[in-house]
């Protein structure tokens, strides 16, 4: 046999089984001991074994580390390839309750959808008593409601059928924070648009119609980009490419920006602001724009770093400007 | 809340401020800035004392230091710029929040609602701010020059025990005193209907501000206490050894 095989067979200790001791990262006490673990097990397998002793700590909630202050081990890592001996010592942290990404987004979007409708139908106790359950005399208000509802229904359909999520879960407090943001803001702007004292746009039907056209274009654009990005991911992680324009004219925005989905999203909200001529909507648009710009810039930087041939004309979110 | 909180962000990030990030020019500028601010708040302190001695009562001392107070408290907004540019290693958001809350009280409450200016609660928070800022700015000055007297460090991390609640009390009482006047005159408020479909009730907003002190004040207060243990803690250990 060759020298390497000789060493592998005789000198590597414990290609038998490995023992895993799990210690609490804060108290350093041993909370679990796993005997006779297959060295080719992954961290994911370890987490499942761990859950047998502690059923309420499902794998998504577990964080395992080799060093209490070190990095969290990924689920795909194999025990044999880690710097452990025959007894592996790992430190456990409870990440708290987690929710799958699909559920997260649905929870975030169902709020705005329903709260807006509550205001549209002027459910009692929101506005003054004599306006309870009445409807607005302005056609603009009904059409705005249709647009807003369509926007969130589209988002929910995309969440279920289009998007594919990488990380499995999200911590509960982040979800609560995001829901408060979405639900709170939609209630705030729905309050004004459906208010009995609402004032329709200054330039009337023309203003609304231009806004509506822009809104529809941006929604179609946003959807096209999501589908394009989804198809990109379908090629597997190894064949990584950055998104490029396709035959769909809406994707031609990729010539100018890295994240046209955010560009279209901002565009949709700008057009909604124009349609309703409502300052709270404009303010919400501004906040969304700031957040999405931060995300877009991050993505743009990641693309530029990963792909050496990344087109230099592209900006992050606004063509030629940002 | 603003009283001692203005020191919090620096305490959290920069007491052992790494000076590697700034050049000698920035250092000189910061020293001048902090010296000027120390001097400014000293002027306010002296003004308060002189006015008290002249009048013989605590009442209405605000008017004697109104202008320097506005000038130097508003000038503190430069500190947000310092963080943004990077010559001070603190969080822009935290510093911004602290400075703007002070500026809010100075302009949007005390200046805007004339009737509260003669209240004693104004004197309460102005005194708290004055003492805090004199100590804080001299602390920074000496830190930048690497010659921090222990007395200043001790003062900064001890006086807040009294000054902080004192300032918060003064601020809350002032806002509370302003409420009826704001409601009566509809100050800074916008009602429906209007072209932009927006409304804002300043009275309700002030009440919300007062409520926000409840979660925020304890957090900042206990943060300062923890900082004190970290910064002054080892001194007590040495004295125990001896």
C-alpha cells in the first residue's frame, strides 16, 4: 500500500466513532453528551441528535461553535474535517424562536393588506361616528385601495411561488420589528387616504392616471426582475453568474443598475404618492428608498467584488446616480 | 434624559479613543472645539450665578442666559458631523439622537412656548445641562491632550447620579407645563383637510415624547452606571490591594 494510505489506516486516530460533548456557551456546563457519532456526520446531524435530548430546541434554533467566542458552525460542515480529536467539544447557544422565511414574509404582508381594507371600509371607531361604514365619494380612493391591495397580493404570491430563500429562518424579535414597521405605516397612510376629509389630487384625473400608468409599469418591472433573479438561482450555486438583461424590456434596467427590483419598488411607491397626493405616503416612500438604497449598495459591492468582469456602467439603485 | 445622556455615546465608544484615525489637524480642531464649548458653558454657569446674585431669587434666570444657551447647545450639533466624518469614534445615530433631543427641548419647547420660560423646571434642566457639559467638554479636552486628571474622570462618572435625574425631571416638567399652551394655540399642528392629506398634533406628539422617557431613561442611566464600573472600577481594586 502507498505511504499515504498506510498513514490513513494506521495513524489517524478514531476513524472509528467520535464522541461529542456539548457545553452551554454561557455557563460552560456540559448539557449533552453524544456517544459513538459517525465522523462523517454533519453539524446538521449533530443538531438533530441534540434535539433528541432537548425536544424544544429544534435545529434551526441551535448555534454550535468550537470556541465560545468563535464563528457559528454551518450545518453542512462535516465533523471529520473540523479540528477535533476523538472527543469533540462544542458550545451551544440558543438563538431563540425562529420562523421560516416564507411565513415571515406572509406575516409581514398580510398586515398592510388587511389594515388598509379596515380603513377603506371605515370600520367603526376609526373615524368619527357618523362616517362609520360609509364609503368615500372620490373614485380616486377606491382605485388607490385597489392598487395598494394589488401590491401586497402580488408580494404574497411572489413569496409563495417565486422566491427561493437561502437561510432557513429569522429570529422572532426581528419579525416583530418588521411587522410593526409594515403594519404601522400602512395603517398610518390608510388613515389619511380613506379619511372623510381626504382631498383628491390637485391636478385631478390626469395626475391620477399618470400615476397609475407608472405604478403598473413598476409593478410589472418588479415582477419581471424577481422572475429573472429566480431563474438565475435555478442554475445552482456553483454556476454563479450575475443577472443580465433578457428579452423582457423591463429587465433592460439591468444595464444601468444592479438591483432594478428595488428601483421598480421605489418607483411604484413614488407613483402611489403621486396618485394619492398624500404626504405620509411620500414619507413612507422616502424611508423605503433609504433602506433599499442601503441594501442595493451592499449587493452592488458584493457583485463587484465577486465578478471581475462586472459592468462598470451599473450603479446600485438609480441609473447613473446612486 | 439628555442631561447626562450626552456623555453616554462617548462613554460607550471612545473613552480610550483610538487616535490613529485622525491626523494632527483634526486633533487640533477637536481640542479647540472642546475648549470653546467648555468656555461657553462656563459663561452660562457664570451668567446664572451672577443673575441669581443680582436678583436674589431663582425665578426667571432663563432670560439672562437665553442667548448663550441657544448658541452653544445648537453648536453641539457639530458633534454629529464629527462622528459622521470619523474624527470621533462614536455612533452617528446615538450622538444624533442625544444632541437633537437637547436641541428639541431648547428650541421646540422652551423657545417656542413663551409661557414656560419663567418656570422653575427650566432652571432645573439648564443647571443640570450646564454642570454636565462643563465636565464633559473638559473631559474630552484633557483626554485629547493625554493629560486627564483623575478628578475630571471621577466627576464625569459620578455627578451623573444626581445630574441625570435632575435634568430629566426638569425636562419632563417643562414639557408638561407647555402642554396646555400648545393645545390652546395649536402650535406646530396641521389639521385636515389640506392639499397634502397630512395632519400633525404637536400636543399629542409632546405627550408621546414624555412617555418615551420611560423606557429610555433607565436604559441610559444603567448604561452610565455600567460604564462607571468599567472605568473607575479598577481604581478601587488597587486601593483595596494597598
